[in-house]
C-alpha cells in the first residue's frame, strides 16, 4: 500500500478503480494479486452486512448457498420470476451485498452462432472482481451446443487462483496473458491447482433454467462446430452488462 501511495495519486486511482488490469512494475511484487484480494474481501464484507438483515425466503437462500459454493446457481426460471421477479431480485441483492437491481428485469432471446476462431473459447476471467451475469437456457441444451463452462469455486480469491494470476501478471506480458482486457488461463487448470471445468447445463426438470454465474471466476464458451447455433435468453433494459451493472468492488457496504 505504501509503495502504491509513493507512486502518486494517479496510480492510486487506477488501482482502486475498475480497470481490469493495470500494467505496472509493481505487478512483479503482486500488485494485481493485491487488487484481487482486496476486492474479494470488500465484496465479502458488503455481502455479510446485507445478509445480517436476514431473508425469510428459504428457496432464495438455497440458491444463494449454491452460488456462494460454486460461483454459479442453476434456478428454475419460473421460480426465479415469481411475484414479478421479486425472488430473483432478492437473490441478486443477497449475492451482491444489496446492490440496486433493475426494477423491470426481463429477458429476451439471443442467438449465439459459433465460429471457428473465438476468444470466448479461451479460459478467462472477465475482470479482477466479482461480476454477475445471467443466461436462460431452454430444456435440451447439451454440451454439444457449446454452453457456458466454469471452473467451480474460482470466483473467490483462493491461493491457487492468486498464484495463477501472479504468474500471468508479474511481467506485465499483456500480449500473452490478456485478451479483451481479461486475463487468460492457458493450459490445464490443474497446473495451478485449480479445478477442472464443467459444462453448465439446464436443470433436468425445468422448462427453462436461469443460470447466474460470477464471471470474475474462470469460465469460457464451450466449443461447437462452426455454424452451430445456441439459443438463450439474456437480460435486457438499462445498463446491465449481461447481468448486474459492473460497479467498483471498493465501494462501501450499504
């Protein structure tokens, strides 16, 4: 912290901002890892403060438990949208620490057409902190359709995740480690002690499955032959970034 301060206000602002990766000589000493760890702890503090108010909806809290464990929750879409999406809105507040949720939350159809070369096929994190994104898969989506894949649990700043992040940021080799401003994980995740990827598939007993994922964890789009189309619903309206609006992880608890 003292070394960042010694560099002047410009670096402080960038470190405590939302820039996904800040190239700087201090990354050799763990600057990026420090940002990840601080963001993780501040997010946990916001969530704990909000959750201390309690929630009487046991179904919502079951979704929260799944999300916290894996960085992912699969929810029956009909259940999530009950009472005018009140259940989904409370779930989102529970996992973000009370962030404002779009009041007219709704979804519309989006079609993904697979191509031969796509950076989304690469294992990556969207940024250095928690990000909530949502998809709705219809019944019948399979691994052959190239759905979302996640490395469960990598939404938290574990020692294994931090070791990987340090390895790819310490030399500021952005051409090798960063694409679309997001860190990439090249090669088997087991090399860093990270879990293997799993395909995120719909619930067997739901017509539509809402998938809520923390894309601050390692994830990627599953491969499918070029031309393959996968239909899903995505959030629309407002500034939602495909889920919850991205905000600074260093904001104060509500």
